[in-house]
């Protein structure tokens, strides 16, 4: 099933709502947007997130993708997100989505 423009806009709005110093997981966004899988959120983020705080969206393990790790962790650290051993402390930094 194709992703609709409305779903893309819901994901974009949710990502835009994450304040500095906080993070959400791909699964958090999928649940809040009514999507069936976090993979859809990942696809949207890969194709349509250049103007969004993409670095505030992290995998459920707290570890960013290898190709983004240095940049993402650096941006999050600048915002005060707790990071230890290359992982975000999701429990401490998770933002509750509506």
C-alpha cells in the first residue's frame, strides 16, 4: 500500500514537534501517525526530512544508523541529550507524542 500525502504530512508534523533536547523513536512516530510500521517512517525520513529536526528521531535501541552516527550524536549532544557509549538514553530523553 502506498504512503499517502496525508501520512507524510502527519509524520512531518510530528517530527517538527519534537523539542530540542528530546528524542522519539521511529516506532513512536508510527504509532502516533497511525502507520502500520516504523519502516514507513524511516522511508519518509529518508525522502522528505531535510528541513526537519531529523536528528531527534532514533531507532528503538538508541543507536543511530552507522552512516549518520557521528553527525546525529553530535547534534543531539549539543542539545543536551544524554548519550553513553554511542547510544542515546531514550528513557531519559524520550518526548511523549500526542
